[in-house]
């Protein structure tokens, strides 16, 4: 699996805050090592659920095939919303 010809990311990584970055940085590095383009965004399911929902809803149109959400705590993972690439 590699990036689209345009170089657009195939994997989106969503974290709740910048303090979660160290926990997901390794996933980003590993994807990059395998030649899989990825992006990481901060969007809190607790503080900005609409932003997280919009990110998941628009993911497929932007070319994402997978969303990794972590750590998400007790809230529902954005990847579980209907219409997100990994809910199929």
C-alpha cells in the first residue's frame, strides 16, 4: 500500500490533544517507513465532537482509506461513524 499518485495521505491519525502525540507518533513513523502517506490531526471527541465527525465524514472524499483514532477514552471513535472509510 502506498500513497495516491497525488501523494495524498491514505491514513488519517486523529488524536484528542497534543499530549496524545507521543502515543501516536510511532504509528506515524512506522507508516512512513512502509511508504504509506499519512496525516495527523488534533480533534477532541470531548471538546469538539462536530470537528471529529466532520473529519471522519470527509475522509473518503479526501482520499483516506483508514482512520486511526487514539487515545479516544470513553467517547465513540470517529472511525465508527457511518460513512467513514473504516466503517465499511
